[in-house]
């Protein structure tokens, strides 16, 4: 019997779905928090939430990578061209790289600048043993911001690819990640 995309073993696991959507939601919150922070004058609580969110994304991404190593990604549709499969996989790998590099450079910048922060007010997050002061912190923040711009490109490509699969290819790829979307016959 030929396996179709609607069969459960061809859908992402609940753990994969939860990690994907929690991290995606947190990334959106990060963008909103830093946008509000940049619009503020004087001290504001948003940068602390942004930092806590960043290290949470880092930890969740590492968990997601470990989960992926133990539970390999499901196969892309056979009818997808080879170049498209390579592009999709490369985009996913770059997502993981960005979701590690962005919070790590932010954490390193905070550490270099000696700027302590708490994890959602519950406990002090440890600073990394890096010196360099403001100049190093500024250089790391430049890298952080460049990586964020790269993440925006990846998000655009990811969403555009998902919409292409849903509305042009009509191949149920999006149904695998958003189970509430009805499966196409």
C-alpha cells in the first residue's frame, strides 16, 4: 500500500510540533519586545524579557536538535524536485544555526558588557566568562543584528515555501505541520 502524507507516520511528532510552534511564537515575541524597547526612552522592562526569551529560544533549539537527532525529519514528498529538497533542508539547517547564533551573540554581548539579567525574574542568568567591555559587546551586537536580518530572510523563505506547497503544489506539506488544516484529497 502506498504511503500518503495524511498517514500518521508521515506527520511530525507532537514534540516536534510543540517545539516548532513555541519557538516560532517566541521569535515573534522577541521581535515585538525589541521593537517596543527601541521605541522607549529611559529604562524599560522589555530588554530583560527579550534577553530571557533569547536564552529560552537557545535552550529550546538545542533540545529540538537533540530531538531531531533521535527522531529524524520525515521525508519530503517524492515528487519534489531534488533542488527544492536541498533548498528546503538547507533553509532548515540555517534556521537552527540562526536560532543558536542570535541568542548566543546576545548572551555574549551581555556578558562582555557585564550586563546581568534574570530569567523572567526567577533567577540570575549566568554571564559567560568573556571580557572586552563595551567595544566587544558592541561588536557582538553588530553580529547579533546581522544574524537577525538573516533570520528575517529565512522566515520569509519558509513562509513563502509553505504557502507555495499549500496553494500551488497542493501537496499537503503544510498539513503535516499544522494538523488543523484539512488534508487535500
